[in-house]
C-alpha cells in the first residue's frame, strides 16, 4: 500500500468514525433542509457531503485531487444527488497549480503562502509538499450558475479560502470557511469579504468539535479579534457566517 493510500485510509477512519455521522447531522441541520442545495468545497473524504445528503440536500462536492476523487466515487456509491466537480475554486476561472502532500493529502493547497506559513511552525513539522498538479479553476458564482444557488457552502481549502470567496457575489443563506492560526491574515480577509457581501452574524468551532464557541453571534470585527487572540496551539477551526443570526447560535 502506498503512503497516499495509507493516508487516505487514516482519513476515512477518522472522518467516518462510528458516532460521527450523528454529530455532523445534528450540527448541520440548522443550515439545511430537505430539497436544499449545498456545496462542499474541499470534499476530501466526503464526510460533510454525506451529512448534507442525510439531511435531504442535493450536494455539489468539489475535490481537485484525482486520487481522492476516485475514493469519493466509492464513498458516494453513484448517488445521483451528489455531483462531483474535479477542480479548484478561486477568484476567476482559469488554471492553477495544486501543491500535493502525498503523505498527508488533507493539506493539499493552491496557496504558496500557506506552505510558507507552515514552514517551521510548531505542529507542522515534517509536512512536505512534494508534488504539483495543474488543475482547472472555477468559481462559486459559476457553480451556482450551473447547479443553482446553494443554501449552504462549506469551504476547506488550506489557505486558499479568501481566493474562493472572491469568486462569490451572490451570498448563500450561510457558509463556513476553515481558518488556521498560522494564517490569521487569511481569516481576517475572509471576514472582510463576507461583511462586504452582507453577513453580520458569525460564530466558530475549533478543530472538529462541531460546537460553537460563542453563546451569541459576533460581528466580523469581533470574530477577527477572537481569532487573532487564539493561542497558536488552537491550530484550526471553522468560521460560520449566516444572513440569519439565529442559525449561528
């Protein structure tokens, strides 16, 4: 078995662990109802996409890594309610270089700045981006034109989140983006972009807790300050933005 296959196997065991499906379903039920459309940008091993499907939503799963896309076809079992898009998302359509970490495909990235930030950072020791792959780039707006306006978008693209959000002009009811403590500037840029789109209510989860850290929604500036004050060891999490504040409590 190759190192890549072992890494994917480890991700499948982690993200599809017994009991995790119920946790995801309970959390995302605040954002999705039967018949809704969801975008899973950076689908990885499909745990979020499957949660969205269990809630009755149609899903567009975006995964640029060809070998992960092959794994996703097995995970999704030819479900007609999931459309798999093998591309990167960015600010404009075109092409970009995806940097691959063959020992840890979870952290493939189109952001050179992300790799530079990880270099020498505590907790990121030993990470090597050892291969490259040219991939087509599309945008959130283009996906919405093709598939419909989503009710919820999840974005997890290892430091490329702001580029993805620059390709969005029609805000969904809610979305999430991943942040890391090695690139707090990217989180601040994402929050500014979302505030410009009209989002006023934000909350966040640390790691894979699927538990909001704040009892009431924060505005964009307050969320940026909270992320700036986190200890480095917090590592990562997801910010949730909603046009309806009651969804992020």
